C-alpha cells in the first residue's frame, strides 16, 4: 500500500508543503522553489505515520528553523533526533546540538521533550546516566542543562502561583525533577531541600509538616531531603506513612523513600516495603529505586535474597510481567540481562505473564547495552 508523505521546506519568505504517495521503497519529490540552502522537514504538520531521518548537514539546517515550526512539527523533529541517535546515525554531540532549540519553546511538552519521555527514558537523561563515562563528560551535560533550562525554572519559581496555567505547573515539576534529581544541579537541590527540611519538621502533634512544601513538588522535596540527610529523613518518613491515608501524601512519602542512595538505607527501605504498613500496590515504587550501577547491584542482591517474601506478599500483583522490569530498572549491560534470565527462568511457573515480562525486559536491557557500545562518549565533549 502507499504511504502519504508530506514535506515542509523553506523558500524565500517562508515555507511550502509538497506531498506525494510513496508506494515503492524509493521515490522522488520535487520541491518547487527550493534551492541549495533550503531546509526540509520530511513530516509536514506531523501528520504522517512514520519517522524520518536526515543527514547531519540537513539536520543542522533544519535545527536553525525549529523555532518557526508548529508544536507538532517540533515534537516530530525531537522524535527524529532521538530515533537517529538510537539508530546510530547521530552521536551525542549531534543530539545535544539538535535538541537545544527545543528547550526555548513556550510549550511545555516541546521544551521537555529532551528531558522526559512517556514510554522510556528520554534521550538526555539516557546519555547522562549510561554514556557519560567520566567527570568531564558529565559536567558538560550538566552545563548544557543548566544553560538551557535553569533560567526557565528560576522564572517559574518553586511554588505554584495563584491562577497559573496548568502547563506552568507541569513544566515546573518536570524541570525540578530533572534538574534536581537527575542532573543534581546544586541551586535546584538547595531550593528543594529547604522545602523538604520544612516538611520534615514535626508539628506540635508529632506529625510531619508536609503542608510546608509546595504540594506539586512534595515528592521531590522529600527525595532531596532523604538523599541529603540519610537515616534521619528515612526514619521520619517511615514513621509518618502509616499515619496518613491521603494518596498524594503517601505517594510523595514513598517517592522520597525510593530516592535513598545509601545502600544500607536502601535495603532498609526495601525491608519496609515487605511490611503491612506499605500497601501491595505501593511496593513497586520502593522495590525499583536506584539507577546507578552500585544501586542496581545492591537492589539485585536484596531481591535475590527476598524473592520468596516478595512473591508471598504480592501474589500475582507484582509476580506477573512487571516484576523483571521493576527489579532491573536502569539496567544497561549484557551481564545484567544474563543474570535476569538465569534467575527468572526457573520461576516462570510462578505467574502466567512472567515469561513475557522477562523477554521484554531482557530485550530492553540488551538494546540499551548495544546502544551504549555503539555510541562514543567522547562525542559529548565535541
């Protein structure tokens, strides 16, 4: 069958759209009025059900015109950049340069495209966590993030303003999460920690003063407080969780506990997840915390030693297809894929959907490892 293909391209004074029905593996499209300097967007209005790729020179030309495209076209452009990187056509330096114009968008979804994804980890966090191999490379990405996003977060502030647009609330939350927890910019962490400290102060009745933090950022403020203060913050949140039935506050407390970085404290949080004070539906958040290699190793060691207890507590709720992904979150090496297979293979009878979850998770880990092997981290510094 044919595929309708529409291309937006630059001409003197603006742009035009040309369309063609592509019914063969290759085709040609005449761009009336184009010249050697013409930029091309191969999915005009982002209506086509396809991804596109461009050569590096053509992508650079398009990146200079991104701000003039519609929001949908900018999102199609962002998707193309990510696809090009994951396919190996673009390196990290190419991706950083191509994504930069998106950060300035007034539309939250477009501005956040390099930072957050719906189905999988977005491109910029992936590069930072999995590809950046030394301090210089990590600092380069942190500087990129600070330059392109911190002024926007400063403008928004760290508390919801009366009557503000929902898009601003969304943007504030996602920027604070990424800049504070993923890239750990000191200025952002300080602002979140101050709210977290206020939230952890007991009120006269002994309860934590969770209202002291912005409700939209409560989970982030508690997460930073846990990472900065360790055992004292963990103890306070563990004591507070059974005292509240409010879903938003419980989720914020769980997110704070899941952000713990100290291996011994992380084990304590996972032990807490096995108790009845944590609902079965809440356990996954606590069991999947930790993305660094050291944190993943500690989580795996705990899980192997507590598998029977996890199964006994959760039944089919977690022992189905999601469990392999929960206990290997962030994994990106063939060794991690192999040990996952070796451990779960004898347990496939425990749930009917476990085999599918194992296969999907193992494939995702192998794809991550293959992409990491294909990409050159030195390109980050180019």
